[in-house]
């Protein structure tokens, strides 16, 4: 994993490649009027939820403000159903904990100012940049709160996790058109993307990525996200090393 991360960072620094697994990129495409359908079809196939029938919350409020729009959370709503969409670019299990905390906070806002209960259903959809911890070839999980004895299910909260590294380019020709799109998330260059004999719709995504790589405003936000990600990873490693050294010191004493 660490070797893959280093290679990926090297690819990013050696050319102006834009990864699909970055939060900034993912949010950009889900707000693009023409190209968002490409990603909505992936979500529909995996979850059966059609986001084209949902409203992106606060999208109008942030319209025209690119910086805000790049960072705005992807939260969709239709009637009393809320869908939270997350791209988890970190390669660690701990990173998705914050996604579930967000899910619980959203689900907990069903009470208005007078403490009246408003029935809602909250769904979290995560695109993970790591494999399932125990089933390495698992493509997706669907989690619900279910009692194993009575099979009763809590009906107001659920989550889906899609494990992107499972979609290997070696199996590209075995996938259907939608799953082939998920292989693109694992590519590290525009050349690698084009080498997959992609269809015209895929080529539109690649062309837009190439255009974004030369867009100053987008590139600034993308690079800012990469810097923040590396700082977080560095802080985690330093914190681990500091804890390890302190433990060794106390152990020797």
C-alpha cells in the first residue's frame, strides 16, 4: 500500500494528472450539468438510488463561488430521504469513521426546534480508496442495523461502501459498462486511462480531466487538498512515532 501511495504521489508530481479519487475532483463532476449523469449511473447501479431525482442541498447558495463549491459536502435530498455521498481518498480504515459520524449527525437532526420528531431516512454512500479489511475481493458492502435473532431492521439509516481498488484493470474487459468506469478511478495517468479502450462517454471524462489539469482555479483547490492530505498523513505518522518512542522509554524504565 505504501509503495502504491508513493508511486501515485510521484505520478501526480511528474505530470499534471488529476485523480478521480480526490474529493475536489469527485465533487466537481457530481455538480457538472452534463457529466454528472456518468457518476449518477454508477451510484444507481450499486445502490438503486437515482440521484437525478434528488436535490443537491445548498447548491444554489454556493453557485458562482468556485472555492466554496469545490469544498461543499455532497448531500442530496428528496422528500424525507437524505443521501450523503463521500469520496474517501485516504487509504486507512480510520478515515471513514468521520463519514459515519457525519451520517449519525445528519440522522440526528430529525428533531426541529420544538423537539418534534420529523421522520426521515438517511443513507451514506462511500467510495473507498482501500479494499475491505477481511474480504479483499469484495466490491461493495451494504450495511443496515439488523437484529440477528429477529431479523428486524431499523429502517431510518443505512450505508453503502464501494471498494475502488477491487476494480482491477486486468479484469477490465470482463466488467459491464458501469463497472468499467470504476477501473478509471485506479488509473495514475491519462495515458493509462486511454489505453483501456474506453468508450466515447469515458473519453469525455478523460478530456475534462485534462482540461481541469490546466484550469488554474481548479488546480489550486486540487493541490490544496493534496497538501492537506499529506499533512494529515504526516501528523498521523509523527503521532504514532511519538507514542511508540514514549512507550519504549517507559518500558525501559
